[in-house]
């Protein structure tokens, strides 16, 4: 377990008659970038929400082996009555970051995600979708989490920002951080990920290392992913 | 992360919400404005009586828009509330709102007390009545927040106000009898168990009447009801899952 930051064992989750997750088991190694792939409704967000404690599994176990966890949702939402700087201020307060350190972190991290820090004077609900996503990145980055879970990391971002975020992920990996990324943009993830987990209709179909897959003759992740969609489920 | 820091941040978050809501601020100021008007138009004693009857409404008004909207909107799916911390936030909201309502109420009461002491017409019973009002206020916050699990922003408060209007109307209907509920209410004595139960139900809808000294013994009903609503909310929050609508 020392090398594993996430260990999910036989997770099951039903929403009424809908079986959202079936015996979902996988693990995430420390210092890696894991791509969590699946179609719409495959169970990616449900799995993530269980990992983060927003949902309770009907059965199964989750072990998170880190003290500082970060999360960027698909479409981040913020308290409508708060300005950007207030959100960062409250987050910093919660994680014991003082004012001076916060100011330098905001300057440094804003540049990393291409966020215009002048926006911080405005209420976050007035931001565009892309800027709300960047705001969520900024909020997480000031905390410097050991494990960052991102649902649709590139949703709402323009191509320049996508490149910045991709570089950011690689920088974080260099710093020894672990990333768990759930996305539909397989080609973007393929450029940076080390591990891949594929989920379909609530079942894990594949959990492997990207290099191992390449050595096995799989040309690209997208073709591999699509090939799984035609396989019958057990 | 310490529990103390968590509460401090949650308190500040809720404080910002209250201060940024114009409607909420205005409604919460209404009891204070009424008291000020009575003070100018009538006497200090009357103003204190008005204040003691009205100030628990500050607690009620602040309890609007407590739970449902935030739970269902997705705003709690944030790094600040990971790994079950949103539960602490929701539970601490009840305490934070109580403090936020208590602060201006205590400030106005202190001013009235000082004025009363200076004029020489202050009675210590006012202090007990203020504490009784505080029990009523805490009851309002717990009832309002419990209702806000089922009703969207503000509707929970409206439901309580409607129940109070119905309770007052029922008093008027009792006037048709030779000796009705209103007469017993005025005397502060109820002839049998049925009337006592009726009064208890009446106080659950309009608890402000318990600020009258003669009804102090019935405050235990409110304390029990507060405990019940708190327990129900604790159970609900403990098992709560965030499912964005």
C-alpha cells in the first residue's frame, strides 16, 4: 500500500434500479498520472465522488493514502456570494496558508493556468466557464495537494489553456504529485499519462501501464478504448 | 486541519452570505426598526416588550435558504469540503446562524437595558424574558433549517409564518365560545390536559408567546422540540450524499 495513493476494492453503487458501479477495483500509484477513461454514464464521476467522500458506496472499500487531496470538478460551481479572492482566502485559511504566502502563490499559480488575477475582484459566478475552471485549478494549486483528482481536465478551456494545463500536469508529476484524470479527450491524456483505467457500464475493463500496452502492440489509446466498446460485458 | 479553523472559516462563509443578501439583511433588521419606532412613538417599557416578542424572528429569517439549495447546487463539491467535510459545514451552519442572529439582538437588548437602568424602570424579569426569547430563537433556527431540507430558499420561513397566521386565526375562532382558548391563554391557566396539549401545539407554531413569564414552564417543550429537530438533522447530514441535480 505504501506506493499506492488510491486503492478501490469491489465498489458497488446503485441509484434506485440503476447499477452505477459493479465490483470496481483499481489502484493509483504514487507519482503517476492515471487516465480514467469511459463513455458518458460509464461511472467515472460516481467513482470519483466515492473517492472524495461525496457519495457512499453500497459495498466495497476505498483507501486514500494521502493527507492533502485536491479535486477539480467537470463544471466547478462556487458560492454565488463570494468573489474569487475571497474563495482563495477562505481556502488558504482552511489549509493554514498565511496572507503573504497566499499572495505569492496566487501570482505564481495564476501564470501556470493562464488565469487573469484581476478577475479575483469579481464574483466567481460572473466568470466564463473556462475561467471558472481555471479558478478551480488555482484554488487547488494554492493548497499543493499530494493527489489531484480532475474530472474532465480540459472542459471549457481554449487550446492555449489546454497546453498550459497539460504542462502543469507534467510539472506536478515532476514534483512527485499524483494525478487522477478522468476525460473524454483521450488524445490529450495519451500525451501525458503513465497508467490507464477503462470503465464501461460501471465495470472496470482495463487497468494497465501505458508503456506495457504499447509494447503489446497497441498503437494508440483511442483505438484501444474504442475496441473495448465493442466487447461484450461479463 | 483543526476543528476550530474549520468552524472559523464556516462562520465567515455564512457571515458573508448573510451580509451580501439585501433581502435577508432587511428582514433581519425589521424587529430592530419596529422597536425603534415604538420607542419614539410610545414608551421604553413598550419598546422592550416589543423587542422581546420580535427578536426571535431575526433567528427565523436567517434560517431561510439553509440546506436544500446548497446541497443540490453542487457548490459543496469543492476542495474545501472533501472527505465528508461538507457535513461539518452543514451542521456548523446552525450554530453560526444562531451566533449571527444573537449578536445584533444582544446589542439592541443591551442598549434597551442601559436606557432602562438610566431611567430607573428596568425589571430583571426582562433578562429572563430575553433568555426565553433566545430559546425561541434557537428553536426557530433548528425548525427552519430542518424544513429547508425539503423546501427551497425562503419557503421554509414562509411555511412557519403561514402556520403562525393559522394559529392566530384559530384564536379568533375560539372567541365564538363563551369561555374559549383565548381566555385561558390570557389567564395563563388551562383547565384540563386537552387545553394544555392545544397550547403546546399552539406554541410549536407561535413560540413567541412563551416569552410571557406565566408560560415559562412550557419552555421545556421548545427545548425538547429543538433537540428533536437537531437530532433529525444530524441523522440526515450524517447519511447525506451530494447528488448534483
